[in-house]
C-alpha cells in the first residue's frame, strides 16, 4: 500500500507559540537533565562506581550528548526547521523511512520517560512521607492528571510552569551542593574514589545505563522545534547551554557528595543524606527540588512526545497514525497525541506500581537509554551524511562542526548500546530495522529532498574514479547492456530477456529512438520515457532508460551507441531485436558493424514469448569455439540466476563429423564445464549436415537457444538476413552472440 503523495511544505506545522531559546529549548532541556537522576540515582551510581568511574561515566555520557548537540546545531542551522524535533531533522537528512522509524522510537522513549519521571517523583514523595506508601499508584496517577492538565493548556502554560519549577530547582541545588561542601571530608573522598560494586549485580555498564537518562534531556528541548520563534538560533544556543550547565552541576555533585557521604549512604540513603546535610538545614528545599526536578522532567517529556508523533503523522508515513496529525487552536497543540501519551503513561504506571518500583524504574531506564542512544546515533548519521556528501546546499550557520565528529559520535552511540547490554541493543536495532523495512515496502512517495542523494552521488563519483584507475580483468567482467527496446509494450519478450541477462549482475539501459524533430516530439518523448521507467517498476528490477529524438532511426541508433555512460560504466554489450525486414538489411548490418568497431559484444534476440511454467525448461548452447562460446555460457548462467529460470537445465552441444571423435569431444566439453564451474549436460552429435540443419532438428524442444555468429560484411547484408530469417522460423527464442573476447569463461 502506497503512502499518499501529499508533499509536506517547508515550515509546515509551526505553531504560534514563538518560544525563545531560553524558554523553548534551554528550560525544558535543563529541567529534564537535572531531573530524577540528580536526586534519586546519582548517589547510588557514585557509591557503586566510585568517584573516578562516575566521572568517567559523566564524561562519556556528556561527550556523546555534546557531540550530538553539535550535530543538531549543524543540521538545524542548515534547513528551515518545523515541528518534530529530532524526527524532523533525521527524516529531512536521510529520508522518510529511517526518519519515520526513529520518530516512532523517539516517541516511545519520550512517552516512557513520562511515567519514568512520575515514578521517580512518587518514590521521592513516599521516601519523604513513608505513611503515603500504600497510596503509591494513586499519587502517581494524580500526578499524571495534574501534568496532563498543564500540558493540555498549551506549551506557553507549560513553559511558564517550568520557569517556576526552575526557580525551586536552582535553590534546591544550591542547598544540597552547599551542604555537601560544608560536610566535605577528604577521607570520605579518598574512601569513595574507587569502585565498590555490590556483589555481582552491578558493574560499570550496569550503572551507566542507570545514569545515562540524565543526559538525554536535550530531546525535550529539540522536540519543541515547532513552537520556537527562531529554531535556527534557539536550538543550538539552548541545547549547548543545557549540556554545559548539566555537566557542571553533575560534576560538582560527584566531587562534593563523594566527599560528604559514606559509601553506604550513597548507595542506600543518598537522598535522605542530601536532605539532612542541606545548607542552613533547609532539607525542605531538597525535597522541593526533587519534586520540582521529577515533575519538570515529566512535563518536558509530556510536551515533547506528542509533538514527535504529530510530526510523523503529519508527514502521512503510517496510515494508523493519521488521526494524530490534527492539532487544536492557533498553536496547533497535539491534543490527540497528548491523549495517546496519557494512555501509555497510565498503563506503565499501573504495571510498575506493583510494589517492585525499583526494578521497574531500572527497566524503564534501560529502555529509555537504548532508544535515545539510537536516536542520538541517527542524528549524528544525518549530520554526517549532510556534510560528507558535499552537497553545495549544506551551508550550516553553526560553523563549529566537522563530519568526523558526527561519525565518531554515531559510532560511540552504537558501541555504548552494545556495551550496556548486547541483547537489548540487538533487539532495539531489530525493532528499528523492522520499521524501516515496513516503511520501505509501503513504496513511500513522500520525499523531502534529503541528503542521501548527495551522499550517494559523492560516493559514486569517487568510486567511478577509483574504478577507472584499476586495470580491467576478465574475472571482473559484468554485463553493461544497452538494449534498443523500442516501445516495451510491443517488444515485451525482448525487454524481459535483456533484463534477465543483465539486471541481476550488471547494468541494463533501455533506449528508444523517436524519429523526427525534437521540438515537435518533446511531449511524446516524455511519454515514451515514462513507459520505459514503468517497465522497470512492473518487472520489479532496477535499470536505466533514455529516449532519443533524431531525424531518422539510423542516426538515432548511431548516436545512442556513442552516448555511453562514463568510465567503467560504459556499455560492453549491445542487444538488438532481430530485423526480418529486407529493406532494413543494409542499415541493420551497418549498425552491427558499428557496434563491433566500437569494441562491444553483439547479442541479437529473436524472442518468441516467455518460458512456460509447465514442463522441463532447457537452455541449449551450441559450442563452435571459445570466443563466442565463453560469452554464451556466461549469459546462460546469468539467465539461470533469475527465479523464473532456477529449475532450467543447460544442454551444451557440439557437432563433429567423425564418430571416432565422440569420446574425446565429450571429455573436452566436460573438462571445459569443470573449469568454468558451470553445471550442464554435454552432448556430442555426429553429422555431416549443415550446422543450421542439425541444431534446428534438435533444439525445437528448448525454451531458448544460444548460437554464435560471425559478423557479415556489408555486401553480405541481404544474404545474411535471408539465411537467418529462414533458420529462425521453426525455432524457439534464439539468442545470437558475437563476442569481442573480453570475458573469459575460466577466469
């Protein structure tokens, strides 16, 4: 089923919120970064990994995030940015299929982040007020409803709420960092410097996966791209500012809390210790901070996830998502997608709030980490493709960028995912790959002018130059076929045989000549070109096509033979259909001789329909010498690579006149096939009759027959045509081959 041809317009989906870099990107990003991990899990990681390894975790995590932020800055300043955040940037750089798959993964990770942070808030409340423990699910669901109401009121109200939360969060961070500094003990710092993993449960990558969601907050800001007044300025400034600020705060926490709490406190009661050690005994500020941090992170994800799925739906990539493209009000708020996020949040909370919240918390952290890592990787791939392709259109306003940095970041994301948990990484990659395959099978007609074209172009150019410098060897021979197909509708068997021979292992170009004046035939030329391209689609194969308009057919054929592709892609084989018109004998022979003079193999096909499904299919090859014989056997082998010929059998014939030579001739043919590594049945026929008489009497039962022929002189044109016209009459499809000897059967 094909997607609709609706073409998204640049900037489509931008809303009327006109948020600034601070309010639209930095605030949701930093509030998500300084979230539940800061208060509820950072101490645990420090206690398990020790100060030094936690610093390594912080540096590795923020290195990935910083490099990704640089890639985001480059891509977002190179194109008008609309709604959808990372999905928009990826889909417009490396195509709708991969963009759609990553968009769904990003939505899932952000949607899962909502209950992840709500559970963190609820856990902090229960630990602060233990008597509320029996109401765990109720508190989580009430919190969900509260955040939903704020988000439903619109992005402006959500951002205003986040400003208030940020003020509380800043006071809280100052309180617990100041308290940690006041209680700092160099002996504790020394004791906590090395790792102290409990039992065999935890190791470096186990705690890394718990810590990494702390740096995924930049997605919350990037996902607000459709609500920004100036995305090209706001995204780089807000994202990079949030990354640097988050690194400083987490770095100070590791150093100060690592020297202010014992390892036991860090692992089992870090949050409570933060409260008891707070500056000026303001433990209530730490409590308020964790409440603010978890709520703000949940609110940021609550705003971001619906906007991602709305952007995917608006591009109409996946039919089931179409209802979610509609927005509400002047700001185009994604209300339907918001309800979807709410439903997923409630389901997750009902599953997680079953008395084993800690385990559920870590599972959710793992899922969020894996999907965010792949999203980060694809953002970096998008930036790499944009830059490395060398498109003249890649002129980002953000100058501090290089494609090597994006490549390193993408590889770092992939490697980190596998180091964390290989099986989970493979499963996540499999899910994304499956979504890509499904989107490709839908024959998407949605195109965004993405950078893949430029990337493939640059690689093609480089590879062509490299190939042109390499010496040609018969072992590397592949068919580069030029087919004078005419109208493919009226010459279907000829086109099909040409595709069977050349498409699987080589290149096929269909050419049609239109005699006349090009100014008068422009519309007809376009129609003919469409017919040729349609033929490739109907056969489900790849190839190229061209239509040439010249004053007469003969001039057109001569021009087409000379207008070959560049360098190593030039045609080495030309396929004609057999011409039995006596009036065309001279010109037909002249074209054959021109092909030979240009150093190309000649193949003439007299196609009489396609092989039937019933009965045994035979491919007969009549061996009369190595020069033509090598090419015939190779073409027969190429024919059998196609599904329609998979059950066919090759019969290799040779005619001799002396019965005493049967055994030596048969042994020679069998030795030839062994060296050629081709499976075929050999037959030696003793006869003094003419070659035409013998092979006509035997090969009438075959589906296709290969014979070699010698190029006629120009004065032999009529006799050559008349002789072969009589020979072809009773036979099935006949493929006549005249080789220049450039392919070696034994290579």
